[in-house]
C-alpha cells in the first residue's frame, strides 16, 4: 500500500495497441493513462506529470516528432517512442528532437519493458544524481517510490510524494509558490496558492515532528517555501 506506482502516459490512436500496453504495463505494476492524439498528449503531460511517455509517431492531429519538440520546450519527462517507422532517418529525427529511446512495432513485450525500466533508471540518476534522496532522518527511494522517516515507511499520496521529492531535490533553496505549483501540478495551476497551502499542511502533518513548528518545510512569507537542510541522524552508539 505504501508503494507508489510509476505513471506511464500511452499516446497511440490504435485501440488494440493501447489495450495491449495497458494490460502489459498494469501487470508490471505501472499506473497507466491514455491519450489518442498529439495535442491531448501535450496537455496531459503538463497536467498528469507522468514518469514516462510512450509515444506513437503517427497520430491523427500532429506528428509525434512535433509532440516531442513541444514537450521538450518545458519538460524533461522521459519519452520512449513506439512506432512502425523503422527507417534510420525517422529514429534519428525522434532522438535528436529529445526522445530518450525508440522501439519499432511490432515489438517484443519483454524488450519494451526492459527499455522502459532502463529509461526510468536513467531519468532518476539524472534528476537526483542517485537513486535515493535524504535530509536528516527522511529518506526517499526514487526507484521504489518509497519514503521512510526514522526507518518507518510514510503513507504519502502520489501528489504528496511529488511535492516532497521536489523539495528534497531542491533542499536549501527558496522556491516561489509559482515555481512549486508549475513543477508539481503543471502550468495551468501556477496561481493556485491556496491549493498549495493545503498540500503543504498535509505533508507537514506526515513529516514534521511538530507540524505547528516546522523544521523541514519553512515558510518564506509572501514568496514561497524552503526545505531546511538537516544533517543525517547520528548513528546509535
């Protein structure tokens, strides 16, 4: 129950392919979202904040390479292309425009899952420089999507997890309300400061020794929040 699944956005206009991918990915403990067009995929990438996008290139409204370029204007979310286009030129164009990997249809399910895992591992390393984030007695296992405090697993919602990860990745830095909202909830929520305050309150209830006197998430009045850096807990004698 404490494990939070990696979220995959499937972008493909073929119902059979979407069904096959959904069954395969859910059987491997991924959370699946779907899109049937390029413009919808761009909107969902911003709002759903998937951990990875599996993208077909032959979409009904705009070409998949345009989707990659538009997403790369504001996000580094991993993108794995899954397409019938097998020419070297198509693969090179997709990769040059920002795709992280390319699998040709028809595909082996085992190969696809292996490529997916590899891209996710690379993304975690690039984002955090390691598979774990720590601050004082807080530990985030980015591969298992697990948070522990003093060795005990914390029960966080997916959004609380994303919010804490953003703070942990930027600990010690003052972050504006708009920065946090844009990165965790997407550009459409950049002005929802009351929404942010609610989630900050919920997260404090779970990670702060005394939620009324925060030592981890510090308020910067009129500006935003900062995660205070803490030394690692001393080893027991």
